[in-house]
C-alpha cells in the first residue's frame, strides 16, 4: 500500500433478507463492512447484487476509505 493510500481489502458480511422496495418487500441482501460496521441494502440476491453492494459500501464509507470488499466467497 502506498503512503497516503487509505484502501485495503476488507471482509464483508452478506445476509439475505427482505428489503423494502417501492411496492412492498422484495428479496435482497444486506452487506456489512467488517472493518467499520457500515451497512447497505440492495435488491436481488445474486452475484451482481453483491458487487453493487460492495460498490455502494466503497462509495458511502463513513471513514472516507476506498476499500475493496471481499465478496468472492458469495459469488
């Protein structure tokens, strides 16, 4: 890691659950960063949804980090 680089590979917990959509609840997943505990929810339960959630975690990091989330185990 370069000096000043705040990115690292971080484990993520992924749990399937119903998430609230525009017309009620639908199948989705909740992703939780195991580094800071930040959570996001996404629609769908497949690998594309997991990638979207990992991207959201990176964009929304409350610590301003640019982490890479290990979701390979979910795919």
